C-alpha cells in the first residue's frame, strides 16, 4: 500500500509537471501570437506611411506641374505683350512714313503752285 501511494504521488507529480509544461507552452504560444500581431500591425502602419509618402509625392509632382503651367502661361503672356509692342512700333513707323509722304506731297504741291505763279 505504501509503495502504491508513493507510485500514485509520483504519477501525480508527473501529471502536474506535464500540466505545468503545457501551461508554459501555451503561454509561449500566446506571447508568440502577440509578437506576430505586433509585427503585422507595424507592417500595416509602415504600409500606410509608405502610401501616404507616395500620395504626398504625387501631390508635390502635381504642384510642380501646376507651377510649370503657370510659368508657361506667364511666358506666353510676355510673348504676347512683346508682339503687341512690336505691332504698335510698326504702326508708329508706318504713321511716320505716311506723315513723311504727306509732307512731301504738300511740299511738291506748294512747289507746283509757286511754279504756276511764276
């Protein structure tokens, strides 16, 4: 009977030891699950940051395209103003030439009138 009790106690210690090992395995498994979950969350956050960086980069490129478009429109306006100024100068030159021709005609007409008088 004494040996039987001893064997039973030994078996109980073994079962308890097994239960303890199982609890430790479960806890380690739980900790590993938590670590895996944290890695996944970090990965999700990093992916979101990467997407945000890509969106910001695209917004910056768009702003650059807008600025270039504004600069091109400003250059076109400047070219248009230069063309208008050149047209105005050409009209002024033409008016000056016409005025010169008109003066010559009046001069010839006066000369002709004096010749007639003589």
